[in-house]
């Protein structure tokens, strides 16, 4: 049974949570979470383009009830959205991956763990009873790749997500100014920011300095920050292509999803290689400022290939109406990253439940307003 809805009336929207989060965490952590790349053009376009989509209500249609239940890869989820992978989650709020994974499990929605977040594969697998998904940031060495995949399989993750939209790190001016580019540094300005956020600082002391917990078995001990940067550069190769994907498909027995798709050509390659799904995404506007917003290729790809492969989407969604707009545009499922991190940074342990509850409540209102009974019927309510 899914967890009951919990909404703190002081923060009834994701925008409210964002403003509260900004007050609760150090500036360098908030800017890492909140920012895009270069001039933030695609960051803002992601949401504004979604909100150009309009729905048409069918008020006189016979309507009994609206259900958000959505079947995806053989599992019946309670809503058509999940929690996207986010790196360094424990930097934004201590223990954030565990808070969100547990909330997702309680609400029966998927949680995707990033390779470079701050909780290990095994712990999240345990918390979610083998229902979390794992996102692989591709290692340069085959033996590390294989070991990480074997660990995800042993922890019973049903879905492996491989990332294709980070062939190079995005140019992020805020992170450069804040010393969060690789290698990171803790400047005097950052230390003063920490001192100004005592609750964040105390929680960080309790849970420990955030680390790349999944990667610990492969990291030399006692790395200084410069050595850590060198290790990350040498260990990961973000560029994916056919010959890198084939051995993963052969090795992974569960569902395999390609995240970061932004074109018909990459969708065709995913189908050719036998992948089970794609997540159309531009990495939350953090990689290519000159690219399209995610909703644009989602519309084209879902229309052309939706019958051949499961088409999902992330980047730019901030509300239940946004989810409805994306589902009406052809997405079969949606994911959000920042929205949930705002919730945890704002409300700590309650933030995951609160954010999921807001989105479920908002989406339910839209469904009932337009008289849509099933999630898969949303395209019938799209204004052409």
C-alpha cells in the first residue's frame, strides 16, 4: 500500500520548496543544484517550453474516477513519475539519497541512484527492497564497469540506466567560481557559507562529509582533492557509442535504458541495440545550452518510435501540470531531479514524502479537471 499524502501547507509548491532550500543550505551547494551551464538558456527553456503545451478538458464526458497507476517494465507504479539520478546529493542535504529512496519506495515510484551520488548501491538496494534503478556513469576500465554492474545485479536492481549526454563536462560558471569544478576546493568564502547554515553543518557532521560511496572500492585511500580529481578523470569516460553499449546489453539481464537521448538518430540506435527504453533528457540544461529543450524531441520521438521502445522524459518538470503536459505530449513516464532535491533541502527527512505528495495531488486535480481516467489517455486531451 502506498504511503498517505503528506503536505506541509507552508510549502504547497516546488517553487516554495526551492525558496526554502535556498535559505537552508550553503550558497555553493544551492548553486550546484540550481544552475545550468553557460548562460542558463536551456535550463529555463526546458520549463517554459513544457508550459506551452495546453490540454483540452472534456467536461461533458462520462467520468467515474481518475487513476495515476502506470505500468512500466512489468511493475505497476502508483504515479507516472520518478526521482531522477542526481550527483553529489549528500552535498545538498546530508543523507539525501536515503531519504529520497525510502520516500520513493513508500510511495511506489522509481528512484534512480547515480554512480556519483553519496550512498552505495547496496544500501539503496536494501532500503528499496530491490526496486531502485541504477544509473551507470561509464567507467573507462572494463573491470570497474563489470564490477559495478554485478553489484547492481546482486542488489536486485531491476533497471540499469546508462548515461549518454556527458561526453564532456558542461561549462558551469557558478561551480567554477565556487570551487566545485574538479578538483573541488573549500575556499574561505565556502567555509563562511557553511558557518551561516548551522543546521546543514550539524547534519553534515552527523552523517559525515559526502563521498562517492559507490566508488570507494576502486579509489586509493586518503586521496587529497587534487588526486581525487585526477582519479575521476582517469576512471570515467562519459562518451558512449555502439561498441561500449553492446557488452553492457549482453551482460545486463534486466531492463536497460539509455538516458540523455535528444535525437531520432540516437533513438534508432537504442532500438537497434535492443534497449528497453530511453529517457529523453538534456541533463537538466546542464550540458548543452545551445540544444533543444527536452519536450521538443520527446514529441517527435514518441510519435515516431513510441510503439517500438518505451519513451520517458526528464528535465524542466516542476509540477503535476507539467507531468500532465509531458504525458499528453507522448512521454510514457517522467522523472524529476531538482524538484525532489529542493524538497529534501527544505524539509529534511520529510522532504521526499512532501514533494511526492504535492506532485500526486496536483496531477490528480488535473486528471479530474480534464476528465482523464487513465494516464495513458492523456494524449486524447492535448490541444493540437
